[in-house]
C-alpha cells in the first residue's frame, strides 16, 4: 500500500494589513482619554449623576468611545465576573427608531434584556433573573406580556446582573419620537429606572440630542452634560493631537501610504473638521480605492474626501451645536467677600 509523503507545513506567511484594518483601528487619542477620565469620575456607586449626556459632532467617534467604556468596565471587573458569571458591569444598547409615532419603550426594554441574556424571541414576556444561576427565567402569567411586567423584569435583571451603567447610543431617538409634552415623562421613566435598579444611564448622541433636551428646563437641569469635542484647527494642541492620529493611521498601512500621508495633514484636518471618526472613514475609502487600483495616489485620497456640500452641512451643524452647548459647560464661582466689601467678579470655571 503506497502512502503519500506529506511535506512539512509551510511557515505562515505574513499578511499585509488591508483597508478593512483601518475601520477596526480604535485610537486612544487625547480626546478619548479625556472623556474616559471625565466619565470615570461620574460613573461610580452612589453618584448623584443618574443620567449623563455625551454630545458631540457627527463623526467624532461617540460609538467607539461608548463601546470602549463598556469594554473597560468589563475589564476592570473581570475578577468579579470570573467569580460570579451572573455579573454584567455595563451594557450597550442603541435606542430604537421603530418608525412609530412615539418612542417604543417595549422594544427598548427588550433590547436591554437581550444584552443581559442574549437573543430573545418575539413576542416578549416578562423576565426575571435567578439569583443563584444568573440565568433569565420567563414568567408566563396572564400579565407577563404587559409593558409594566417588562419594565419590572428590566429592573430585576439590572439589579441581579449588578449593571453599573447602560450606554444608550443614538439617544435622540428617545426624544425626537416624542411629543414635547411627553419629553419629561420619558426622562422620568429613565430616571425612575435608574433609581429602582441602581444603574446609571449614559445617553450618547450628536448635538441635536442636547438641543432636544434643552427644550425643557427640567430635562436640562437633571442631566450632567459632557462635550466630546472635535480637534480644532485654531488650537495648537489640537493640531498636534490630530496629526498624531493621522500618523497612527499611516503606520497602520505603511506599504500602502509609503510615508506620503502626513504631508496632507492640514487638508485632511480641514476636510474632516477635526473629527477622528470621519478621518477614519475618509482614509478607509481612500485605502479601498488604492487597493482596487493597485496603488495609492493623491487622486485616491481626493476621491475619498467629503464633498464641499457635505462638509459645509456638517460644519453648520457643529457651529450651531457648539454655540448651544457651551453655556451648559460654563460654571461661575464667585469670589468670597473681602473685608466686608463687594463680592469680587466671578470667574469662569
């Protein structure tokens, strides 16, 4: 019987990174680290900030930031999670845009439960969590499919899972799909859910989220706002930070860019308006064009840029958003009385 002689396996060949690797590259640049530091000061047991608002321009990288927050929370709690498989320190959900005339709390609650225990069948019934096994059990009573039962199940699940915070991305859907007289009802629902479950709510969205919240003084007063700002062209530190991000993208595909990307830093800063998520999208498009054509050239970069119409529209939204949000970030501390005289002028914090 003849036996074929097997050749020894060939050593694995190094695979050059491709355009797709850029979209998976998540940079820990200064603005992200600043936001993570600010959030860590607010996200803690016993914090009075039950609802936090992260606002920033389109393309700044809010989804990347908020997913990083959740992943970091899991990493920091890994030892506890290893000891108790039922613990989930943080979860990420996207606020549903259901197409209904009002925000769908049922769908929102179902998404939270899905993050706590994997995919769930529709139609939903009420859920609880077994404190011993950490597994969700399903109540099949006559009222199990009611919205109230679903809400109770979410509260129970969050408590049993010991969820410290929930990130709600695209949170403007919660408010945009609501009549103005129901805005405070929606926030009351969130605040009540946070209080009953002991879970903080982090709402993330572009500037329209802040403008919608600001329609109500009650809403604005009861939320803590954090601004995820762009890198400005008129700030030297921001320019350096933007260039460091561009250099990181260049190093991710050295064979493609061949060291030619940095010379276009100023043009890219202007076109992307200092938003790193937009920069990543532009460079990913350029890399795909280059791979399709067999080589990179300045024309592949130019084809990937935002059009002037796109850029101008985004810039208009950014300027309006920055103007609207800046007063909520300004705090005044009056100086103490000196020798019984008039109070010194306040200074901006």
